[in-house]
């Protein structure tokens, strides 16, 4: 039987236990405690059990401790084989993925692993397995995710200019307000809620496909909603139609929720019932319209998504009254979480130059 390996003596058992307490590596901590026990005179077999190892494994770690001190007790994983793609080739592949396929050239509308496998072989002469292509994409910072819809006629330059010029737009619309008037920024939109309801993702065991009820009927209502992110509050009405009359009712409702003495800027899209001259705008509200085809500028769109994912989807509504009850219940739950309204609704560009 071999003799015990002698321990270096420049660390005391007390010091090693202190290092074990402060270490964020659980395995290093257990090895430090085993070696501290040896320094205290415990048998090597009992000290090994403290660290959850056998005596031979402890002997190996003692060698590493003698060579490199406490740092030698950290797992040193082999880096694995070097990538067959150079850094320049990986950057080129990342740019190719971000750009997306050319339908006329590549014959597909989205990249699949099998398509990128072929592209890598054609460009770089390297033949990867399709499964490894997925791992490579993760290493390059990509993830397989759902995309956000975008109107084909949307002009990104107009959207950026709108955000950039927002302070001047605000100043021009509010130039007639008395000095030091408190200004609240509200965002408004409508959502159709009905029996033709959505189904959202859920956690389930791999290899299964869970089922959720999906109604085929068409009764629906409209939830007119507006939020003031800075205050974490909102105002909403559930109504049967989306038209000028319904919009007038909602504007009046928003007006009642504006703080006394304050003035509200109501940001909304250019729906016909928003822009019509037949609306009577209350004195404490100034409407400002978003650019066309720019729903991402309106955080109420995200509010609708949050409400559907948490309270409205995966449900069947038996009647119109059930739809109204569900819409009102979901909105009340949202109002009860003011921090959620602020988190979802706050837009930095909307509060440039003022304290939200």
C-alpha cells in the first residue's frame, strides 16, 4: 500500500475552511473541507467521505493542491477540439443567418439547419451534421424563436424619426398649456376578444402535444384600453363595436382618470374612429397620432399580448356576457398590478426631457 502524500503547510485548516465558505464552486468547497480535515489529523478515508469521494480521488486532489494551492481544486475542463470554422468564417456565417435566405437563390423563406449545413459546405467546404449546426448557432448567439409580424409597407426610418422628434412634437402640441402644468402620457388601443380565441404555449413533457379547447363560434367584443405607464394606471371599456361612438365613450373615460390639474397626451394609431373630426376631445386631453403601420410604438399592443397569455387564451366563452366578464376581469387584474403596467408600457423615447 502506498504511503500518504504529504500536504503543503502554507495553508492552515482554518484558512481552508474560510476559503470553502467563500467559494462559489461547490466542488472546490467540498475538496477544501476534505483537505482541512486531513490537516486537523483526520484519517484520509474519513476526510475523503466529507468531500463525497474515495481515498484515491482525495490523493489526486492533494497532488493538485500541493502544485497550485486552492486554485488547483477547481475542475479544469478540456476545451475540446478547435472549431473547424475560423473566426472569420464564423462571423460570415453569423451575418448570413442574420440576413436570412434569398428565396430566389436559396429556395427557402427561412433558414433550417439542413439549409445551413448545405450553405456551410458550399461556402467553406466543411460538412457538419445538421444537429451540430444547431449547436453551432447557439454558440454564435442565435436561438430558434417566433418572429414579430411587420407590415410590408412599414418605413423604419419614419419610426425612428418619430421617436427622435418626439420632444419637439410634444412641445408643439402643448405650447398653449399654462406653465408648470403636469403632463401625463397615455397610450390607447383596442383589442378584439371573442369566441374565436387564441391558444398560447405551455410547459409539457417532451414528445407530447397538449390539447386546449378552441371554439369555432364568432361572437366578440372590443376592449378599449389606455394606460399611463408613469402612474401605473389605466382606463378601459368593454364595448360591442369599434366605432366613433365607442371611441367617444372611451375618451371620456380616460379624461375622468387624468389627475386633477394635469393634462394628458393621448398617443394612438390612425384608425378612422381615432382621427375623425366627429370626436369631441375633452379639455384635459391632447391626441397625438403615431405613424402609419407602426404598432410597435404603442405599448398597449404588448398589454394585449400579456393579458391574452395570462388570462384570456385557452378558454371557451359560452356567451357574449361571458366575453365581457372575462375582458373586464382581465383588465381589473392588470390594474391591480401597477408595476406591470409600468414595466410593459414605459418607453424611453416618450419620456426624454421629463421625469416619468
